[in-house]
C-alpha cells in the first residue's frame, strides 16, 4: 500500500520536508516512488509547493495521504484560491 507522506531533510534544528509517495512500510527517510512537493516551515512566510495533479493521480491509484499531508494539501488549495482572487 502506498502513502503520501513527509520525509525530513535539512540540518539539525533547520528542517525542511519533501512530500513523497512511498510504500507504507518503508522507512520515513527511505525509498520513495516520487517527490510531489516540498514544505519548509523555517522560512517566513512558510514555503509550501505541491503538485496537485500528481497528488490526485496517486490518490486515484490508492495512495493514502497522512493527516499532516491532508492539512498541507488543504492549506495549499486555500493559498491558490486566495492568490487567484
């Protein structure tokens, strides 16, 4: 089973995260299938970039996003809507 989840990158106390599609049983920072975005909470304002087309493709294929990734997807969609208005 596939999961859409975060992998931690960056230095100690300065993390940034990649949003990846990975096998559910794989290690957190281990093997993944595809990178579909990134999230950097250390920047001001927070950097968040997601490829919504690929995320929806993987969800249709059966991948399940984690709770954190669901929240990030929702936040990213809200940013796109507010930027579009």
